[in-house]
DNA sequence: GGATCTTAGTTCCCTTTGGGTACTACGATG
DNA sequence: CATCGTAGTACCCAAAGGGAACTAAGATCC
C-alpha cells in the first residue's frame, strides 16, 4: 500500500510533511544531474565536476553531501596518493533515478516546444 | 526521433544548452507543486496559495510568471469586482505534468525509506 | 458617503542559497 | 626541494527565497 499516488498521511503539498523536504531535495537541478551522472556506476569527484558542466566545487560538494546524508549516494574515500573519492548510488538512489531520468529526458525531448528558451523560431 | 533519452544536439549536462534551463525551471519545488495543483483544472491565485502550503505570495507570483513566460500556464484576468485571476495549464503544461507527478508520487511513496527526514525509526 | 471587505498581487527587508576564485592538504614524483 | 594532481574548503559577493505589511479597485454595508 501507499505505492501509488498519495498515501493517507503523506502529502507533498503539506509544508510540514517530510516528503515535502524530500521533494525539495530531488526537485533540484544539481541533484537531478548528479544522480543521473551516477546511474552508470561509481564516479569520482572530478569526473562529476566535469560532467555537471558549470557546477562549482563548492556547490557540487554541498549537493553530494546532502544526497549522502539522505542515503541516496555512498561516498568512499581511498586514501591513496593524490586522494581518491568515489561516489556511488545506493539502492535507494538507484530507485530515485527513475523519475529524475524521466524528467531529464522530457526536458530534452520537448525543448523544441519552448521558443523562449531556444531563441525563438 | 529525439523522443527518448538524449537527442544528438540537446544535453541537459551542457550548461549552455537550452534544455538545461528547462530542467532548472522544472526541477524546482514550487514549479513541481504549482503545475501539479493545476492538473485538475484552472485555479485562482488564492486557491494556489492555499494549496501550496508555505509559499509566499511573492514567490508564488514569480513561479507562475516564469511558467507563464515559458508557455506552461495561461493567466487569465477577469476584471470583475474584487479582481479574479485564473491560472490554467496549457497543452505543454499538461505534458510536463507527467514526469513531475511521477516525481511527487515517488517522494510520497518512498518517504519511509528516508529515516533522516521522517525523524528516524 | 464613508468604512470595510475581498482578491491579487507588490514592496521592503532580511536570511539563505548559489556561485566563482583562490587556496589548502597530501604525498608521490622529478 | 619544487611540482603535480585530487578533493575539497574558505572567502566573498550576487541572486533567490521568504515573511510581513502594504496597495489598488470597486462592491457592499451601515
């Protein structure tokens, strides 16, 4: 139960409901991109910074820490020579990727319907 | 073509691609909630403010204006007695609702897997 | 006729977040 | 001993978020 639509007690429209905070975490540009960038397996900090074009190290760190705190990604430090940190989706993170991937793909598939963004047509 | 995954030219991971801006518009707490609140038909400003618990009029106005600019919602003013403004999804807005509804529903359905948000268990 | 009500905002101010650039720590390597 | 690469942090500034109070326009009440 509670696997479709809204449960009896949780409601994203209620500001005090924890799932509102969850929505706020997921409905975020950098979260959506970071989780997507990890879909294909573990990635290092530098690889993520390169992939998430335009992200500053500070914001990337903050985003990853938030995702880590909530159990969506695992952070593994390899205390090797020039330090090596890997980020990886947890099972929960993998599950969360599905709706976010749909959102990213919708944006790509429908961008042509947004003349104001594509510089008009 | 370009109806699934990424097209050849558009990429949300590219900061300068317009679909990145589109993702930024959609991957936003208030956008996701506002569009969802309009799924069942036109709503007035006050109704949206009540439904989007915790939103300030300023932020709601800004959110709706942004969605209107991009053609996701229509704004209709009825210059009646105590003024009456209705917001309504466009066809484009209705299409955008699908992935956002999935995201909202995922948050509700999986909130129990986030101990840090639900106050631990 | 004047006070009051409603609706849809706007304005002001402050706090939070986002963002860019530069810097640090670490030890291997030259 | 200086240099390099990695993964950040520190600092500072700009933009966005957020709350409370205020505005406008006219109908309605008394």
